[in-house]
C-alpha cells in the first residue's frame, strides 16, 4: 500500500481558522512580533504548508504600552518617503509610539513575514489597537498568553 503525503487545501484551512487575543502591555516588541508572525503564518500547526495561508487571526490590544529593549526608543528610526524630492521623513520609535502605536507593531510583524505573494493575505489577519477596546468581540477570540 502506497503512503501519500497529506497536503492541506485552502477551503479546509479557511474553516479551521481561530481568533486569538493578545495583550501587548509591557511586552518586548521583537519577542511579541516574532511569536505573532508564527501564528499568522500557521507554523504552529501540524498541517503547515509554505504555499498556503494556513494561519489564524490575531487581535492585539494595548499596542501603545509596548516596550522596546535597550536604547531603541531613541535610536530606532522609521523612514518614510512621499515620492517628492526632499520629502524624506525620519521618525524615532518614541515619536511613533506617541502618534501611531499600531504601526510600530505592524511594521515589526511585517518584517518577520516572508516577502512573497502570501504576505498581504497573512497581514490582513492581524488587527492592532492602541487601547483596550477592539471591535472583534463577536468572533469570541480566545486569550493567548505569549
């Protein structure tokens, strides 16, 4: 009898997706981002396949209270270019946490997900909120201790 390798199908993965709630308060940015990236990709599942988006949804709250180790608050910089000459903006992590705390965590997770056609689909399953309130209570996300 021939044994066959199981390959998951996309409709099967869509039915099996879970919702997780992560509290980012007093968590280190890089550690939290790497663990969230694993869940978003689905690498924590036994049926992981690199060519299929088999990850789960992650809702992150309290992103404004995330911590950075060392001197990264003042030394880590974020770059933005508008497309016009001379419009190159540099922002420190401290300024980003004050103005757009969701973008700090989203950028960190985006950098840990492979840059291929699945990146957009994987990142669409990440929802980040600066405060405690989120609008995904209808999905009954289970609390995840990372």
